[in-house]
């Protein structure tokens, strides 16, 4: 027994040593650092050169700091807690060469920076990779931080962080200024693998164009790029780097939740994968809004430039490729071991081989233990990020519903008071046996009981939500309690059930009250003034009912999100960890036993085992050959293409899908690009990195099988989408795979010179279900209300007007795949049939607008129409109107003033509008001088000065007024009229003068009055009262100087009469020609 204990001791010691390596060592020392001036900050940064120095420390900033003129070095690495307390570090200027640059270079896992504002410029030289305004590489947490200024780099550039790792969280942060980079550039983060939550950016991202000698507008750009790539031309690499630009994040594989972008993103006709929120994403993006303008060349979207699918890989025959190498290595090792065994003896060889096996097993078990601990951390962090996003989104949805319930409570209180007053006013005037009065009293009592129950139920729900809020805070701090989560979910479920029950009771009470009030007419002779109170109560109860139903529906949807997806699945260390530990124990026990037997083996060995091992080696070679032959056969059968190894499962289990998903997002901004342009996503496809002009359904490894998921769900586009070439859509420009579900588009969609234009997708080899489109469309071929071309369309609704199109036009689709799925789609007939000019019953069928508006699940915005007036990108007014309404009598508001310009609303078709309409004000520079059309030689007889529109015209004609006596015989009298101008009190006027000794009179109020006139060159400067006047000009010279003007005027008049006569004769002749065939 003692001997066995002695043998177990070294094994237990090894396990203890392993465990000590796995488990982290926590420092017990805690300290506080205070930063109150620049010197403190510099000293702090120097100390942070050692990665462990800041761990466990709390650093507090107690004052605003200005780094202007300071030679500041970025803080190398930080792993503690930095409390900015709302203070600002300004004047930051980082321009030295290097990568991973920012105020902090690295924030470690567990590090926290909170409530800090940074102002300045981060624009390093050199490699310029992983650049952020606050941190270069973030693996910790940034909360409520802001950056204002300029961030520039080459790759992985962000306003807050260049790189946000899988453990990184950036919440409640904001950016303003400008952010620019060649590759993977975002307003908040360049690359995100962690969590971006409730962040906002108003920064411009990549607003300048990198100069190249490649014409990006040329149709052969793709061929040029391929040619220059083969020649390793620098221009190709410059374009190749212009990728993944987003208003919030350049490229995200993590979670982006409830973020807002207001800044302009991209440069016209330049850049690939450009999006208002993310340039490229294959993670989870939810609840985000973009209102900034988005520009790019290819794969340009209001939310995401390129939505990549989440890809699940089954290695399949790729394992055989690896097996070839491993078997070759094994063969060499066995041969070497056998050669050694021939010299030392069979038994020795066997013992040593067994010991080697046990040692290798121990090594593998040790690695397995370490990998399991690492996987435990990584997998659970992903779960935490997803939970955080789900809880935050649900709480955001519930908040306005609670406001509705609060409103319900207030209205119930007022309603009870109204009813009490009304019943009190009855007094004894009404017989208590009267049925109407009795029903009223019973209804009021039931209403009071239901109102009391509502207050209790709402309080319980709020407590349950507080528990979730607390759990959210625990997640942020890294504290995880699965049992607490399950308890919170169950309490929320029960609280909502109670609320729903009270809601049903209250709804019954309101219905009973409505019935009682409807019968109160029998009491009208006795109620008197109380009748008005009861009528008002009836209206109030109806409003309460609507608010209550809306609040309960909203809360119900949010509660479903938090409770129906099942409990969060945290990955435990589990059975694999225990099995690896057992294997380690067995391997080390076996190793000790082989050591005990080694001595005897040295004395009794023979060559039998060597021969057996050689036989095993030959058998291994045989297996090796068979495996390679099988792989070659499989390779031959796979030459048919990728269809057999790729399966798109986007339509399956959509609600539970988290990766490769864009949900509940809204775009309000204008989106403009060349190819693959969409209001939500430019393209849904897998990026083909070697050629920016081409995306493909995959560049896959031989032998593997793939499952892809890409989902656009419940997204809304309201911005205008314009492309130059093919594939332009209200939601997605091009979908090579994936699903679009319950999405809406209300923005106009147009391609100025390409095909495949659709209200949801331009081109969709994908599934589109339950989407709604109300829009105008224009393009060349394949223009459709839901899709230009599609393979699967189901249960979609469309009210579209195709303004321009050549071939393959349809209210549902321009074209559909031959064996495609088409069912349940409805459209309002605006002049275009369902698919390529043909409508199909039950598949792509017209329906009257009134019938469509009564269908269930129709979004309110889908059947509401708005005339939007916009001036200088700002909305002046939004005027609602009914479908088909004539707006010819509508009075439009005045156009806002713009300095140096006048504005007008352009004319538009106001009869029978059937779609939303946006009218942009047109501004034209003011005309400051208007010359009369009447001339003397080359000089105008009069000039009017001021601010006039292009419609203003100045006329000078001879007047019938008799000149004053003092003017003499040489005087001339003119009528001056300024037409097409706004009424003015006075107008500066210049009249052509014969000499410097002239006097001027103006005829006003029936008499001549001399006016002050100043000689300026050949003109007299004076002021005309109003926009017309009669003037007398005295001259000491002969009036013959006026003859050319008069003759010119008469000639012009004669020409006009002659032209009018010719037009009249031509019109008469044409009319006669039209009438002749009718008389035959």
C-alpha cells in the first residue's frame, strides 16, 4: 500500500503543477493613482510600460489636461480601472511612426476606461496599422468615452479603437471629426470581434479620395485591375486596400447593437464594402440606425456594405490532406525507432516505445486541459456579448411601452374621476333600480378594481426588468450567474402573464363600460350636464383601450425575445476536461509501470517484436495507399462544382440565428454607388479578397462541406438608393445567398445605366419573404417591385411605380428563375403587371388598394403617403395625403432663404399621386442687375439694381404723358416697368443719359416731381418708387440719339408680328392636314 502511495505522489504533484499553470494568480494588492496634471499623466504612462504594473490599480483623472506642445508618448498597456470623471484630455498629437497607436496602445482583458473625453489628432507615420483615437488594441472595456478630432492610418483604423478583440466591449461611446484609412476603417472601431453597444458617430469616414491613374468609372476597370495585379503594380494594391469602410465599424465579426451613425461615409465612386454602420460584417448587427450619406464604388449599403454569411465548416476530406503528411511523418518515426531497436533489443525497444507513447499521451492531455480552459473563456465571452445585445434590445423596446402603460394609468385615474363626478351628479334623481344606472355603477366598480390590479402588475414587471438590468451590469463586470438569469427569466415570464391577465380584465371592464355608456341615453332626461361628462368618458375609454393593447403587444414581443429562446448556454469545463485529466493520470501511471519493467526487458529481449513491428509498418503503408486512392476518387467526383458541398440554411431557425444576421436596422440616409448598391446591404455574399471587382459564393478548400447563414430581418430603408450600373435594391443590391424576411422599403431606387433594380433586391439568388415595398423604381432591364430578378419570392406586398425601364418589368419581379418559387405575392396595379408583364393568380396577383390596406400585418407606413419638401438636405415640411389624391390645390410653404440665392419648389405631377414624393428646392443665384430689352446702339435704355429672380424683365416704352413745361422741347418721356419681380418700396434705377446737364422728373400722384439724379458715366442714377414709373428726361442735345432705339424697338416688334403670323399659318395648315383623313 505504501509503495502504491509513493507511486501516486509524483502523479498528484504533476496534476497540481498543471493546475497551478491553468488557474490565474490574482494580486491582492490594491492601490489608487491620481492624475491631476500633465506630469502625472506622463509618469503614469512610463510606469505602464510593464504590463502588470497597472493591473488591480484604480486611476482617477481629477482635472482637464491640455497636451498642446507636449512631447507625449502613448500609454503602452493598461489593465486597471481608469476613471475619467467626465474630464477632457485635449491637444493630443501622435504623429511618430508606428502601429497600435492611440492615447492607450493596449487595454488588457479586464481593463476599464470610463467617462473620458479625448480631443486631438492621432495620425502616425510608418506602418500605421491598428490606430484608434483612444486605444489602438482593446481587449477590455470602454464606457461613456468620447473622441473629437482626426484619426488617420492605413489598416484597422477607428475613432475610438483600431481593434476591438473578442473580449473587448465599447459601450456608450461617441466620435466626431474625421476618420480615414485604406483598409478596415470605422467611425468607432476598425475591426470588431467583441461588442459595440449604444455608440454614436457623427464623424466623416474616408471622405477624401486617394489619387490613382486608374479611371474607376471605366467599364473595363476589372480587367485593368487584374492586369496590374499580375504585374504587381502599385496602383492595384492602392485600390485593393480601399476596403471595408463603415460609419461605426469597418469589419465586424462580433456584436454591434443599438448604434447610430450621422456622419457621411465614403467618397463617390471609390471604395469597396462601404456601409453606414459596417463596411463588412458576418457577426450580429441589430437595432442600428444610419442617417448619414453613404458613397462608394461597389458593395455599398445604408447599413452594411457587404453582409457575409456565417459559415460552418465540416472539414471533410481536408482531413485526408493533413493525414497524408501525418502518415508520412509516422512512417519515418517508426522506421527510425525500429533501426534503434535492432541495436538495443526487442524488449528494450518495446518498453521505450511504450514509454514514448505514454509521454506523448501525457503531453496531449496537458494541452487538452489548457485548450479546454481557453475555449471555456472564449466561448462564454461570445455568449455574454450575445446576451448583452439581446437584453439591451429588449429593454429598449419595453421602455416606450411602459410609457404607454403610465399614460394608461393617468387616463384611468382621470376616467374614474369623470365617472365618479357623473354618477355623483345623478344623486337621487335616478332610480337605483334603473338598469342603465345600475350597469354604469357596476362597470365603474369593475374598472376601479382592474385599475388597481394594473398598478400592481406594472410594479411587478418593473421589478423583473430591474433584475434584468442588474444582470446586464453583472455581465459588464464579468460576474456570471446562470441560476440568476434563469430566475430572472421566469419572474419576467410570470410578471408578464399577470400583466396580460390584468390587461384582459381591464379590456373587459372597458368593454362593459362602453356598453353601459351606450345605454345611458335612457337617462338623458335625468342626467342633464352629466351626459356630456359620460360622452367624454366614452372617448377616453376608447383611447385607453388602444394604448393598453399597443403596450401589451410591444412588451409581449420583447418578453418573447428574452424568454422563448431558452436559457443561455454557457460552456462548462465539462466531461472533456475531466477525461483529459483522467488520461493524464493513466498515462503517467503507465509510464511508471514501464519504467519498473525496463530492467527485466533489457535481459530477456529477442528479435520477434522487431519483425512484428515491421509487419505493422507495411500494413500502415497499405492503409496509407488506400486512403490516398480514396481521396483521389473523391477529388474526381467533386469536379462538377460547389453545389454539392454548399448548403444555404439561412431560412432555417431564423429567430435563433445570431451570426451572419442584420436585424431591426433602419436607414434614413442617401446611398450612392456604382454596382451592388442597397438601402440596407450592398451585397449578401462571401468576399473574394483577390479581386475587389468580384465577389463569389465561395473560395472553398477542397474536400470540405459548408453551411451558410445570412439573414436580413425586420429592416427598414427610407433613403434614396442610386446606382450607376447593375444590381441596385431598396434593401440589398445583390443577394447570392441568404434570406430577407419582414423588411420594408420606402425610398426611391434607381440605376442610371444598369440592369437588375428591385424594391427589395436588384438580384436575388436567395429567399425573400413577407417584405413590403412602397417606392418608385427606374433602370434598364429587369426592374421589379420586389426584385429585379429572383429565385424565391413569397408573401410580399408592393405599391410601386416604375418610372423608367426597357425590358423585363414587373410590379413583383422583372424576372423569376425557371424553377423558382413564387407564391402569395400581391401588388396594387399602377400600370405594370406582376412578373415581366404577366400577373399570376395566387402567385403575383393585383389587388385594390382598399383591400390591400385591410389585410392583417400591413405596416401602417405602407399605406400612408407623404409629400416631403427638402431644402439644402433639411426637411422643410412633410405633408400627408391619401392614395390617389389630387394635390393641385395644395399651398406649399415658402422656400427657406439661402444667402446669395433664391429658391423655388420645382413643378411636379400633382394629379393622382400613388407613391411617396420628395421634392427638393432649387436654388439659383440672385440676378443683381436687369437690363432693359430696349437699346440705344449697344446700350440698354435702363438698368434696374437689386436682387431679382430669372423671371424679372425690364421694359422701357414711350409714354403718352405730356412732359412738364420746364423740361423743354428736347425732353423724352418713358414708361419704365419691372415685371416678374416682388413688389418693392423702391428700386435703384439707371437711365441712359444724353449728356451731363440732364434733369429728371417722375410722374407721381397726377403731377410731375423733379427727382434727384446723379450722373455716372452715360447713365443717370436715381430711385424708382415701386416697380414701375413714368420719367421725363431733359436734354440740351437733339433727340436724334434716341432714333436708333425707337427704330430698333419697331423692328423688333415687326419681327415678332411676322413670326407670330408664320406660326399661325403653320398651325392652321397642320390642323387642316389632320382633318382631311376624317373627311374621306
